[in-house]
C-alpha cells in the first residue's frame, strides 16, 4: 500500500474517516478502495483500511497478524 498526505484512511470497525495520510501506530492496515459517485458513474477510490489496533509495545508474530487478516477474509 502507498500512504501519502492525501490518502484517505478509514476505520473498518466504525466506518469513521481518520486523519488523511496517517495510519494509527500499532495498527494492522490494508490498501482498499471506497466507492465514490461521479456524474460519469461509480468508481473505487484508493484508501487505507485500518482493520485492527494492536496493544502498543507488544510483540506480534506473523501467525497473529495472519489470523487478523483471515478474520477479515483477506488471507489466502
């Protein structure tokens, strides 16, 4: 995923928009799209989706992170 100052960031649990261009510390994020309506149709605009916030300072192994992705239907 690419995070720039203008990238929109959304919380997957609440749907709230977070500050643009800022992924919360200790969070699991994925690139996503958000549907936006234009006169010419509906298009998917790139954004960052915050799936979960992890306890700060903890150690998080790959299995735990993969489980978070599986819980959201994103792991293969």
